[in-house]
């Protein structure tokens, strides 16, 4: 159990550090091109890992439409929108908005999958929404004047939530890691035409060595290592252990953005982050078993 917790903690740390890393990449790389490159290499590296584990890579035909839809929302939509959103708003604020995704997933699962609406999920949705309201109050006039960044980040969180609902909605023919390979491949296939049309490669310059090094970290750490470890561990994790990564990532993302990028620390961000963490905890924490009443 201790080793499992350490591995999940590493996943949360890498996912958290990915927020300032992406912001740094965006100083020299256009957002869609950056994601297209990362998706492509992540798909190739994860496919190699999957084959080394002896897993099949070809899905059944019945799964292909669902792979396209899930990859569109879970990987492509979330990652492309978060990259664009970070060009328009502070990274610390972007991370807080993005991590409304577990509560959004719970709400969509109730609407689309018929899952039960209980007190914990109701509280999670209410607290998460209140957390966004607190964050919006930090500079309401600026939000009204330039709402695009926060709105894009909210739709990124919604895309991730829709992807997770799609992921939960069926029994797949492939194991999790091989399935993730296809989600990245679909996302790469969607990204490259957009990148070529909107961010012509011939008009770009070669990134500097620090940016290339950060891109390697972005691909190998948050994408390849985290997804590989997560798919290996997911079948063994309890909800409480899984929650470590979900709770740690936004904290690391916000704190590292303040330290590395100079994002301002305000009481609104602090309170909003605390409320989003409470929302995540309520969403992921296992329900207490009902003890039988003594006769």
C-alpha cells in the first residue's frame, strides 16, 4: 500500500507541475501545434509500453465510434482547450477552474448514465459552483471585460467530464493502456490538420533548448509516465487512494504557478482552491456503509 501511495503521489505531482510547464511551452510554441506533437509522441510511446506488456492494440469494430467520441472529449478537447485557455488567463486560475471536472463528471453521470443523486454529490456540485463564484469575484470587472479565458477553461473541464462519462458508459474490448493509446492517436489525428491550417509549421521557428527540454518533460512525465502508471494502478486503487492524485494535482498546479510564473496569490484563489478540493473529496471519497440498526 505504501508503494502504491507513493506512485499515486508522483502522478499528482507530475500532473500538477504540468500546468506551469505548459504555460512555459506556450511562450514559444502555438497551443495546437504543441498538443499535436505531444499527442503523437505520447501515442507512440504508450503503444510501445502496451506492446511490451503483451497487450492487444486492435479494438473491436463496435468500439471504434466510442473511441472517436471519448478521445475527442477526454484527450483532445480537454488538452487543446486548456492550452488555449492558458494563453488567455493566469495558470493558477486556469488550474482551479479545470479541477471542477470531477464534480462535473458526477453531475453528468447522474443526467446521462442514471447514477443516483445523493447528498455527497449534491454537496460536491454546490461547493464546486460556489468555488467558481468566489474565483470570479476576484476581479469581476476584468472577467466581464475579458471572459474568454475562464469560459474556455470551464468548457475544458466539461469536455473532460463528458469524456469520462463516455469512458464509463460501456465495457471496452481493450485494456485501459491500449485504449489510451487510441485516445491519443485520435487526438493527434484531429490536431494536426488544425495546426497546419491555423499555425503553419513553415512560419514557426525552432524552439529554444529550455522549451524543448520542457516539451520532453511534458510528453514523458505527465502524459506517458502518468498514464502508464495510472492504468496499471487503477484496478488496484481504492477511491481514497485515487483521490490523492486528484487532490494533489490542483494544489501543486496552483502553488507551482505562483512560485515559477509569479501568479499573484489572493484570498479568493485560496478559498476557491479549498472549495474545489472539498468538491473533489466529496465526489471521490467512498460512501460510508450503513450499519444495521440494533434490534
